[in-house]
């Protein structure tokens, strides 16, 4: 059960920024026989095996999320992890670090889109365990090809351009694997920003189901 008292603690702002969070984060107080304990809300959710991927995908976020995934695997390798995604995307390598860790660990990873899952966020959403990829009703999903820039000598620019193309090919193959679409279809939709509502996302193979109520997702099975 969640604690009954929640308040905002400004003194922990620096710590939370270092974990990839910003702004005022609620603190949860719990009473037990050992006394009163406090947790920031994200740490409390982690006890329920819930990971929040909110905001831009950065190296800092990847460091936090991969550590959480590995911790939850070590704690209970046979219990699922629930990843809530609301992200516009961001750094490709950071997103791939999270994606690869999701595939690497033993627990099922249930992905749930709330708000948006764009760019690398959509790959994380699609990369959830088969049959366990969800979205809330008013979510939107967007796919597109990676972008980047280069400067310097012509040879350096050529190297960077080839690397972007290699990254695009790799991402296309990952979307093919998770959506079931053929490579030509993925290449075509990735040429420009490709937005989908939840019904279109189901038809395209990015998600498996729309969640209207929590009872549609058996998260309480993971509660202690």
C-alpha cells in the first residue's frame, strides 16, 4: 500500500536533478514499526517495480533507467517491470542503451505510453515484451529517422554521415522486428515524422492494447 502522506520537499531537488529529474518532486512518508521513513515518489514507485521514462532521452536518463532495470532484475528476476513512457525522444545512443537493457534482462518489461512516445520513445514502447505493450487512450506515437549534424573536414563529415545512415538502418531493423511490418514499409514511414493515435499504433504493431482502466493491467500482481 502507498503511504497516505505526500508533500513536496525542495531540499532534495539537487539529488533528483542528478537522477534525471527536475522541478519539485513529491516526497512520500511511510509509517511502520521501525518509525517514519521518507521516499521521493520515484523511489517509492520503484518499490512497486514501476519505472518512469518521462522527458527527453539523455545519457543521464539512460544511466538511471538502466540501473533501475538491472536492480529490479536482481531483486526479483521472475516478476515483471512496468515502464511508463512520456517522452519526445532524444539521444539515440542513450535510447539504445535503455532498449538493449530491456531486452537483456530476464523480467518481462511492460511498456505503457502516457502522453506521447516519439522518436526513441516509440522504440522503447515497441520494445516491450510481446503482448505487454500498452497506451492510454489519448496517447500519440511518432516514428521518424534519426537526425544529426557534422562539421569539420570533409572526411569527418563523410564519416558522420555514414554513421547516421548505419544508425538509421539499425533502427529500421528493430522496428521491423517489433512491429511485424516489412522493411520497405518501415523505411517509407520513417522518411518523415509519422504520427499515430492509439488505434493506428495497434494496427501498425507498435502497441498491443489500449488501457482505459488499471484493471486491464495486472500490476497488483507485482505488489508486495
